[in-house]
C-alpha cells in the first residue's frame, strides 16, 4: 500500500515538473513570465487600453463596467447638486414659496444622484424634471446624455469583441495527446492528429511546427529555446488543408530533419519541445485564429501508428469515431533513422533490446548450406 502511494506521488511530482518545464501547455497557453520591466513601460498597457480591456479576465471587465457607470452617475450628481446649491434649491437653504428651482424635487445630494442616474439611463420617473430657467442645467443635461451614450457604446464594443474572440473558436480544435514515429509511404515519419470539432470549416488552414531546444554554438554560447522549423504534410500537401474531418499530419525524418539523430532508446533522454501551430480563418465569423499545442519526448511514441477513425456507412455517409482519435497500435519500425535508410555508420544500438515484429526466427536444418568460418 505504501509502495503504491509512493509511486503515485512520484508520478504526480514528475508530471508537475514536466508541466513547469513545458513552454507551451497542451491547451496552448505559454508558460513564460517577464521580469525587470522598466517602470515607464507599464504605462504602455494603459495607453493601449482597448487591447488591455479585451484581454483581461471577465471579473475585471465587470468591475470596470460597474465602476465606470457608478462613477459617472456620482460625478454628474455632484454637478447637479452644485447647480441646485448655486440656485438656492436645497432644503437647508430654505427657498421661498415662489422660488423656481433648476430641477424640480432636487433638494439634496441623494436626490441629485438619483436625478443623474435617471437622466443618463433615460428612465424618467416623472418626480424630478428640469426647468427651462437655468441655462447651465440645460447644457449639463445635453453633455451627460452624450457622455452616457458614449459609455454605453464603448462597453457594448468591449463585450462584443471579447465574446467573439477567436480564442473561443480555438477551443473546438483538438490535437492528439501523443505523437508517433512509424513508417509511412516508404519513409520514416513523425505523426500527430488534429480535428475540427465543428462542422463549419477553417478556411486557409496552415500548420507548421517549431522544435525548441538548447544548443551550443561553436563559440561556446548556449542558446536557450533555439527554434528549428518543422514542416508537416498531408496527402494533398502542406498548404490550404481541407479541414472537414480529422487529419493525420506527418513530418518526414530524413537527413535534414532534427529527429534523424534520434533513436528509440535515446528519444526519451532528449530535451526538446515540439510546438505545433495551426493558423486558419473561421468560416462563420471570418476571424483568424491560431491554435497551439506541444509535444515533449515523453509524449512521442516510437514504433506506433494511429488507429483508423473514418469509416463509411452503407447509406453512403462518412462516420468519424473519436474514441480512436488518440489510440495507437504497434507497428514494425526500425529503431533509428540510420537503420531505416540503411545508412553506414552511426547506428544506434539498443542496450535493453527491442522487439521487431518485422522479423521471424527460422530453423536451418541443412548444416551444409551454412557458411563455414
């Protein structure tokens, strides 16, 4: 019991350590923070207030929404109170019986605030109304109505923009949990799957990858997160994917590939991160979006291929079985790219041994046919 609990704890700690060292999480968020930013650069977020409001969390948007309306009502309420005080309309000023106020029934700070709220929201209960005797009050009600309309338009734009962000469309794009390395069309390939969970298409979809790793230059300089381009293909090419059903994309492991030097027993000892990007335009909203995910060496399975998920029914319809979306099956695969391409030298030998399902053991009964040493 104690041993199983210890194993679970070690697995949990290992998973958390991998999650911290990952630059791009599985759901596309970037695990990076900025430090030692100059103080004056902080005002750039305030100057670009529109982008800041669109990108902040909903809780802050709601807070600023309520605060902006409440503050505008209160500030204009103070101005209405000042106009009433200047005209002698307040109750503590004891106006005479024949006194004509600037605003009826505004005789204190509370009633001034209520009149400001009713004016800006165009409620108009009828108990408080402006009189035409004060020019300043007439000008103020025009100004407040215009500013109130601007505030309404601004927050409607913020809410609509935030709701229609392409990040929400990216939630319906799914990548396979792991990538695989196996033969395909006579070449050794790294493969992964991507699916569009909506029936509306992603127009002009393009997919590419970046291999992030630490490299040492000939001058001895260590480059952290050195980026290497990784090209991915489908049967029809690498541009303008027909993204109507789940696609299996593959990268050919040849001499120009950074995976060429890796083998089945050294893959999980490497330190790199394969970040995959999918760019496209949503058909329904015409908004462009980018979806990201990443694969670390522990999430790349050598000698496996994905199960088939597309079938055709008798009535002619095509069916996608998403239960097999990330499922894999073992296939005979060379344990290194050198062996697959039959290159001389640099062969990676497996220390612990790896079963190769492509070979069979046979018995030789005729010793005369054997080569004599």
